């Protein structure tokens, strides 16, 4: 298999070099960008398989970088934020980030998240796509990884799409957060339930608040839309 390419977008040189060194040690080809404009340019030139993206950048911020690269082609994005602010996290997910880490973080955790995101993409590419799913006015085309509601295209990140498909495969069934983490993210320790909550909020924002029901203290169920 060809080496996977990762673009690291981080304006703090020490952090950027540390991330790049760890990922190179894991076998990745890594490029570094230090500001918004150069990040977008390097993305188009290098066509990376994954982007590690800091929120706070000179030029324009990581949220704008994410908007621009996701408009070009879906790519897994791991967002780095210095603040554990739910608004920032939700905005990041809304513009196309698949996962996030709050600084400070361990390099072990970062590389684990990178591997999980890439494994999910590889599995999706290698698995023959089952038939389209239709639930009310929602159509999920698994072959093209596209979603439409009421005839309008809805742009989802790779993680949002996988989460929606998992919920849609079991409509009205309450799925615990820990099970979603294991089945969609590939995490088995249950430590990232807030990640599930943030992605659910992003799906509601894009597809409608009526689509997913919360069962407090348990998990989520996809309701059949009218």
C-alpha cells in the first residue's frame, strides 16, 4: 500500500514539527502548512489523505480552511483547538471536521485518532456499497456517499455519513453512545462520548432537529421522518 499523506496545519512551529515527526515515525508522508492560505494551496497541490488542522491560524482560520477543502472533496479532518468550547467544536463539525482534540493532547492520542479515521475510510472504500436507504424524504446513497432530504443535497463529512448510515440501519432503535463509538469510530474504551454528542448535533443542524431522538443517559435513535 502507498504511504498515506497527511497535511499538518499548525502555526506553532514546535507543535507542528512534533506532530509531523510522530506521524512520520508511524509511516506517513507529512507536509506542514503554517497559515490558512498556504494550507488550502498545499491541500490542492498534494491531495492528502487526511488533514490535521488547528483552529487558530493566521491569514484565515482553520474553520475557513475546512470549508474550502471540504468543498473540493471530502477528506477526513482532525481539528485541534486550544479551547474546550462546545460552540467552537460544533462550528468545526458543521464545516466538515470529523473529529477534534483539545490542546494539550498526547501524541499517542493524536496518532490513534488518525489511524481510526483512515481505517474507516479504507473500510468504506473496500466494502461493496449496499442499496440506497430511503427513510421518508431522506435518501442515503451509499455507493456515492451522498445524502438528500426533500430532494436537496446535504453535505456530510465522512464521519457524519457513517454515523447516519449506522443509525438508519436500525431505525427507532436506541443505540448507546458507547456502541456508536465502537461501531462508527472504532473506539472501545468509551472515552469519547462527547464526540458522539457533537456529531449528533451536527447531523441535526444539517438534516433537521426532528430526525434523531435523544434518550437521556443512554444514547440516540433515528426517527422515521414524515
